[in-house]
C-alpha cells in the first residue's frame, strides 16, 4: 500500500523568501532542502519518501474552516436572469432557475493574466467561463446545482516580470450567499504548509467519476486516453474532495466530463 504523508508540525519559515533550488527551496534556518510537493508528480513524491527518512516539504491546502476570510469571493456582480418581484423573499430571489455571475480574476502579485478560466464544479457537470485579457468573465449555471458549499476552480496562466509563463490552478469553497457577492478573485491566494513530514501506512482510496458516475481506475484511465477531448480535473485537497464526493474517507478525487 502506498504511504501517506502529513505535515504534522508546520514551521513558521517564509516559503517565498527561501532560495530556489531544484524541486524545492533551501531553508537557511534549518540548513536543509524543503521539497515542493505541489509541483512534483505522485511517482516522484513516492521516490523522495522512500529514499529519505527525514525531510521537510511544502504542500498547499485549503484552510479547514469556512470563515469569511478564507472564502473571499471573486465575483464583482450578480445578475439574476428571472425577474424578481418585491414580494419575494431574499432566499427566493437567490434561487432562480438560472444565474449569471459577472466577475473578475485578479492577481495579488500584480502579474499579467495571460489566460484564465473559472468553473463551478459538480460531479456530473462542469460550468465554465473563460476570462478576457483583463480577467473579466461571465459565468452562468442553473440554480439547482447550488449547494451548501459550492466548489469553484480557477485555472490560470500568468506572465511574470521575466516574461516567463506560469500555469496553475486554485480551488475554493463558497456558500451560496457568498458566491453571489460582489468581490474580486485573487487567483494566487493559497494556504501553504511548510514543515517536517509524518509518514503513516494507511491511505484512504482514490475515487474516479465520469459525468458523475463512479467508475474504476482502469476504466477511468482508458476513457481518458481514448477521449483526450474530455475535460479532466483532479482534486487533492482534503476539504474539497470530501465536499464534492460526500465521502468521509477518501484521498484524491479524479473527474472526467464528456460534455
């Protein structure tokens, strides 16, 4: 069985201030390498864990809380497609048959956005909208897909001061009233954990879904290979994975969408 790692004792060292080295950064305080597990494939992580008894690493997670700070929304304005009447309650106004949200993707580091796409993620369907060169987007989806905790994913490419492109993604969880708010979305905002790893023998299973139907890993991989045009998403954050799958014991979540 594959080993599972956890950062049991996070340290307070600043990842951004560390010197960049191959596959990670160098911590001057500890005089040791800190591996960047966000940008290493799973097979390489396994090799690192097998060949090193004591290592430090950086891993990005969502904060395991639904505070207003953590759930800072990205949307600058909300448009309700169906007309509202004065007699309808606020709750009734939120749950219209179709909702269109206009918003903007912004960089907290003031780097140029080369490409961006925002998606409302459900197991059986993906509702996506591409951002223009200024980060503006218009996202539409039926009100029936809204839940207590809605998963929003941002895929983006930025151009730094050195003219190099950087591609990454960010996933967030929003309550419905927050999703219909009026705020910008900072694409780089993440929760970084740096520290020594704790290795355990137990690892929950991975789940695989095709258009909302759970399938086996082999069938999933064959379908993905046969249909490269299908949209593929992978989620590794514990909070996101559990909210989407509605399972308490699950490791990673892999999704395919045929349309």
